[in-house]
C-alpha cells in the first residue's frame, strides 16, 4: 500500500517564511552603549568597536 503526503499551502508558506526570514543569532547584534562600554573596558587595546549595521526593515 502506498500513501503520499502532499503538504498543505500553510505548511509551504511557513517553510518559505522561515527560509526567507531566518532568526537572528543571540548576541550577534550589540547596541552603541554596549560597544562604548566594551571600548572603555578594553582600555589601551587596539581593538576598535563600532555600532552594528542597520537591520533591514520588515514590511
């Protein structure tokens, strides 16, 4: 006996939406205050920290 699975439109929409809008990795983006704090904490190191690039607007 052979059964076939046909995904529903809702399943396909959900999968497509997840592929086009992946979740952000935790801790990937930092705000300017955190960058300034890390720069002060770093002291005399040569590491330069900058604010994150703007995120694209959804919609």
